[in-house]
C-alpha cells in the first residue's frame, strides 16, 4: 500500500473512532476508492447508517484492530470494537487490486 492508501485508511479509522461519517466523505470521492455496492454514494449512505447504529449500540470507547483474511485472496480486515462487547461493532474488508482500493462493509 502506498502513502495515499494509508492516508485514506487513516481517514476511515478516524471517522469510525470519532463516529463522524462526514470526516470520511472527502476520501469516498477519490478515484482510487471502489466498492462493490452499486455506487459510492450508496456505500456512503450505508456507512453513515452503520456509524449511526454504532453510536446507538456501543459505549463509544472504541478501538480498532487489523486482521489478515486469507479467504478469497489476500485481504485486510479493519475491525472496530468497543470496550463492552466481545464481538466487533463494525468490520471493513479492504483489498488492493490493480491500483484500486476496494472497501467493503460486512453486514454484522
């Protein structure tokens, strides 16, 4: 991953930890960001919804963890936890393919 990718991922992390979807919006508009949703605005709308659920269902003391996923290729998983629940509050699957940075959310 290059510096631009790292900057985008730092923006995603900061947006999640502060529960501020608007902090990630400028990054969503970048040309190297891709999603498998129909379009980026639908991804952003879903992302805002997921952050709203996170805000309602967590104690807002959040931390993150990177995990390597070996199914379906070499992917990274960004997992957001709070200090109360055992299971993650948000999970993102991140994959770099041909210079494109794919960011997906898992439904649970």
